[in-house]
C-alpha cells in the first residue's frame, strides 16, 4: 500500500527570467518529513532538468541553481526545438 504524500514547495521556488527566457525553479520535498530538498528547473515547454543530488537546505538548492545559471546560462535549461525533415 502506497501512502499519498503532500509535497512542500520552498518559497524560493518560482519563475526566473534572463535574456528573455523564463524557467520555473522548483525546490521541494515531502511535507513534514525533514527529507532533503530536490531541485528541478522546468522550461516553457515542460522540459525538465532535475539535479541528481539533494540538498540539506532550500537555500543550498537555490544556490546550486544560481551557480549553474551563472556558469552555463539560462539557455542550458531550455530543451532544443524539435527538428522535422
């Protein structure tokens, strides 16, 4: 039997826009568990980038996002458009 669990989102979650591109930063964990935080970035088409590691604090998760943003740019979170031939 699987128990339904409620997801808790950090207030640090939300849209981030850079160079005209907006992504949705999601920092979450199961409510009331004390579990580490998970970091996911979702692009405008629903493409998702999820970190393999988890984070002890929501601030550490957000810092990991900010570091990736600074190093790789926001375009690294956007899925390339589908090419049709």
